[in-house]
C-alpha cells in the first residue's frame, strides 16, 4: 500500500469505485479492525505533517432543532475530498444512527471522482484513530486504563484504537443508559480488553489515566465537572462538536492544556466555544511536527478538544482508496457520463433511445 499522497488516476476512468456499507465491513474484516485503525492513524499523521499544503476552512453546517448536516471539504492542490455527515442525537430513539456519512475523493486535475464511499463506519474508525493518535503524544506514558463516558456507536471503536495504539488493558464504561454499556462490554468481550461497567461517571474515572467523553446530546451538558478531574490525566473530549453542544465544565478547560485540530472550527464547535478565541490552544499538527510540545509533565491535564476536521476524512478516504486494489471489495459505479465524443452528450441520450434502452415499463 502506498504511503505517499495519491497518484493521479487516468482521467478516462469509466467508473467510480464505490464502497457500500457491506463492502466497508468486508474491507475492515479482510485486514482486521486494529490494522485498519493503525492505517488510518498513519495516514492522518502523514497529512497533518503536510498541514500547510491543505486548503482549510470550518465545515459548512445546516442546523435544525433536531441536529445538523455538515459538508467537510478540503484539498491538497492535487486531490479534493469531502464528507457529508449528520449529527442527530435524538435519532437513536427511532432506531436511526446519530451520525451517518458518505464521502468522495476526486482528482483535482480532471474533476473526476476517484472514490465514493460510505462514511458511517469510516467516520467511527477515523475518529477513534484520530483520538488514539493524539493520545500517543498527550496521554501519560504507560497508561493502562481509560474511562469511557457515552457508550454508543463510536465507543467500541475508541476502545479498540486505544488498545491497539496505546496498549490499554482496562476500560471503565459509563452511560446513562445501562443497556448501552452492556452492549459495549458484550462487543469487546473477546477483544483482550477488560471492561468494567460503572454506575456513575465518578466511578468510571476512578484510577483512569485517560478519560474519553463521547456522549450525544443537543445541548451544553456537563458530563465532567472540575472536582472530578485529578492532575495528570488526558481527556479525549469527542462528543462536543457543535455550537451549543459541549460536555465539559468550563473550569476544566481553564486547568487544562488544550490541543485542537483547526482552531477556527474548534472555536465554533468544540469545548473551546466556552472560552475567548484568544485563549491559548495548541494545534495538533504542530505537536506531530515537533514544532510544539505535547505532554511536558506528569501533573499536566491535557485535553484533546476533538470536533473532527476535513483533513482527517481526507486521510481516511485516501487510506480506503489505497486499500481497494488489495482487497477488491468495491463496486464499479456508473456515475459519470462517458460519451464517445465528450461534446456529444445529447447524442448519447438519443442513441440509447434508438437502442430501445430505458423504455418506461
Ligand atoms: P450515540 O447516540 O450512538 O451514543 C451516544 C451515547 O451517549 C448514548 O449511548 C447515550 O445514552 C449516551 N449519553 C447521552 N448523554 C449522556 C450523559 N449525560 N452521560 C452518559 N452518557 C450519555 O452517538 P455516537 O455516534 O456514539 O456519537 C457520540 C457523539 O460523538 C455525538 O455527539 C457525535 O456528534 C460525536 N462525534 C464526534 C466526532 C468527532 O470527530 N469529534 C466524530 C463522530 C461523532
């Protein structure tokens, strides 16, 4: 699998590789979820290391009282990618996902798409890989235990990524819905992780060096209060990712060193929205590039204020694009018109009628 930015594909590609949910699951199973998570993390790190080559802007939202739909575009000057993603915390009541998505990667030289894929599963994988990558630089060395508050769709992936990339062995799970914690424990039963279901968030964070919050609620919640947080922990705050939707009490932010993806977006969507824009935060790409420090002392509280940024999805799309020739798990999607003479688009319609194709039933 190539580790370099994507080579341009031939512009005469007659189909677009399409990865359905079924094929995404086959791809994950074919190489193993842990390898997949590590692979995405590697691609995210590569892309963060060439941060300045990306076109960056906060994502474009459409809000409703029930949730949000967002478009997340970016480009490195050769390749363009975007994700469509939603966040609707009430959806699970109706048997729907809180977060779903799909994405496209395109050749910027021809404008032709080179990948169209589901991104519901891929978002969970990339979010977990991204969290674990940040924690590699920020969490206390030798961490063994993670509290995970919010045991929904993202949580299993988070636990597996931290096990794979940081060597965690213990998970302490809490959710307001105990059925969610039982589901998480069941899914992780043969993962090698020891899962303890806890009755309160205070119980969950007892003895944990890493605290992940990944709850879904369309409001400013206080999942963690200041008095719950001892010195030296790493907080991986994933669930607060929309205006008016946060998880941590502001006092925790004031005691923490805050690390972010793209400050302009995080200030709109993350825990950072509770602070002035000029409050100091560190951009993760600078930590990865050795231009800024990550964890510097045992007593420091580090906080990754995760909201999810377009460059991470670009990296995940790139990873899947590079994986497909190995696994073959995709379909050829007839998405692009391909007339013999590029200007004879209507002629192609006429000829298809003359051939008797596409008659109404
Ligand atoms: P989900 O609906 O499947 O799960 C959320 C869980 O949180 C549910 O089990 C719910 O019972 C629990 N919960 C709600 N309030 C709680 C509280 N006060 N205390 C404890 N548990 C509580 O959602 P999901 O797909 O797992 O997503 C979780 C959150 O992560 C969402 O807010 C989503 O927008 C966010 N997210 C962020 C990123 C990112 O990159 N930062 C990426 C994907 C999802």
